[in-house]
């Protein structure tokens, strides 16, 4: 998952740098007045800002989804761990009871053998 987010970050950075370089080249090469150039720069900067905002919102949404998924997985693992602990405790209790019963029977057999 970290590779995907790294690739996405590289894509966004490349997109923004490419957009800036392309916009700067287009502005410098185009035969326009200064006022037209400023208007184009303003328009392009708004477009780039909107694109960056959209990319940031997408990244935030993906991060929130990943966090929710991680929380759900952690909760599932916690429940499974609690169930395993309960099962182990039950098995331990049953084993102790069996040992106590066997010990009592052994004591009774020894006492009966001593009386005989």
C-alpha cells in the first residue's frame, strides 16, 4: 500500500511541476500583451490551485479510508485475541479441575490401601 501512495505522490508532484513548466513556457512563447499574459497567468494559477485541491482531497479521502480499514482490522484482531484467551483460560481451568479430581482419587486410593 505504501508503494501506491508513493506512486500517487510522485504522480501529483510530476503533474504540478509539468503544469507549471508548460504554463510558463506557453506564456513566454506566446505573442500577447502584458495584460493578456497576466490574465492567463491568473487563470492558470486558479486551475492549478483547483487541481492541487482536488488531488489533496482525494489523498485525504484515501487516507481516511485506509485509517478506517486499519481500525476495523485492529478491532477484528482484538476480538479474535480475546476469544483465544477465553478458550485458553477455559482449557486451563478444565485441566486444573481434572488434575484435582485425579489427585483426590489418588489420595482416596492411598488411604483405602493403608486401611486395608
